[in-house]
């Protein structure tokens, strides 16, 4: 992509957000460098999706800064942030049910081009990359949960991101489907897209991420490589439980 390594990194510094006096996030910082997969974990209600919403422009923080590629993302609208190279998926998948899988993905491609033929070409490329090409002309409402998750990911990829925010793309999947999604996530990283991923499937996260950030009650309580996180007493107590190594959360 021809950019300096630090130019297309995400830097989140001291983000805080309150809702009606309740602290959702308090002084949270993290970074994602090119070609990294960084995991964001924590109990339900810890503030993970709130953090995603501020990075992607759906919420404004009370304090702190967010930059990508050296550009300030605060005050930008979600579509402007997407054009800068930051795309996201949503925890609750809502495809355009009456449109085909191909048309759904083309919607994402229009972030990069105003030409229908070019958007369709991008969509076909992403369809093949994500393994959805055989269902290209199926209506999105006919897809299984697994394929809807894959479609959500494909639509984000069609925007040509340099950073992808994945919000529980493995939720509701069986072990085989989770493994397939893990492989697809690694394939995306290997193609040159950095990833920040929220996930509750601890076994998957430990085998997928270069670094993991743990938040609880809106505060960052730990950050490190998977090995150090899995052995951190604060993390075990706050999130994983003593049997985290043998169960999925």
C-alpha cells in the first residue's frame, strides 16, 4: 500500500464515555499496527461495543482521541471514516434481505466507486475470497446464520479497508464454523488488512491474536500477548474463570 508502518495504525488514547452519569468507558487506550490481529475481550457490558462505536464514528467520546493513519477520526461521520480505510461489522447482522448476496456486497463496494460495473466486480472478488460465490444470486434472507456472518464480513471487505473492526463475528456459530471463520480472519490479515476483534470464544482468540486487550467495567485491566493474558490473575478472576482453558465463554 506504500505507506509508512505508523501511517496506517490505529491509535486510541484515553477514551471515556458516560451515559446518564454511568461510566461506560474510562480512560481506555489501545493501538493496532498494520498486519496485526488485536483482540478486545471482557465480560458483557464491559464497554467493548461502545469503544467500537466511538472508533467508527457512531458515538463521540467525552474525552480522548482516536486517529488512523495520522488523521483524527473524531467529529467525522461513519461513512467518512470508512473512506479513510476503517470498516466494521455489527454484532446483530442485518443484511438487506430482499437483495441478493452479490447486491448486498456491492453496497459496500459503492464506498469506493460510483460505477455499478466496478462495484459488481469488487463484489465478485470478495464473494470468491469469502467463499460465498455459490450463493451470489441467493436472496440474503435465505442464508444460514453462518453465511449471514460471512456476508456481513464480506460487505465490510468490499469497502477495501486497511483496518477491520469485527464485533463478535463468531457468535452463534458451531465449533466447525468458528474454525472456518478463524481461518478467514487470518486470511484477511495475511492479505494486508489489520484487525481489531471483539470475541467471547476464548480458545479462538488465544490462537488468533497477536495481542489482547482486556476491559472490565469500562476500564482496561490488562494488555499483552495471549500467553501472558491467559496467565494474568486479574483476567482470570475478572473474565475467564478458573476453567477458562477447557470451556468456551
